[in-house]
């Protein structure tokens, strides 16, 4: 039998998917997923980027040719409007998830619904935390 928290969570989820921003995000993601060329470009850039990262992490030098090839593929990916739309949608989705998680986390921490002042008092967690205060 569903309880009040489950009901309200379902309401929150329904509100999220009904937002124009979320509809736009889903449309761009679906467009990307339906475009084999864009997906291939994205996978190639990710694979090449991971290879360079692993090589660098292992202390191996990166050649100018390797870097140039990666940059060429990355630039082509970013010039592709479908792929760029997907990357932007991913970023927007990530920001939305972070905001929701921040509010839920703060609610558990405080034991009440947080106000804007509760977030202003926090300050920054440091670069790379995702909160961007």
C-alpha cells in the first residue's frame, strides 16, 4: 500500500516530466539516440578521450598527433547540432538533478523544508563539487 511519501514522490516526478525544460531535454536526447552518425561521433570522442586520459594517468607522454586527432574529432562533434544539443541536454539534466538532490539532502539534514537562506549560509564546497555557489 503506497504511503504519503511515495505519493508525493510520484507527484514530484510527474511535475518534473511535465516541465517544458524536461520536455526539451528529452526531445534532444531522443533525437541524438535516433541519429547513428551523432552517436558514433560521440562514442569515438569518448573512446579517444579515455585512451588519452589513461595514457596520461599512466605517465606516458601524449604525442601532438594524438592530441590533434582527438581535438579534430571533438571539434567535429561540437559542430554537429544534434550532438551539441545532446551534450547541452545532459548538462541541463545534471543541473536539475543536482538542484533536486541538494534540496532533498538539506531537508534530511535540517529536518524541515529548507529556505533559500539555508543554502546561502553554506558557502562553496570547492570547485568540482557540482553545487557552484
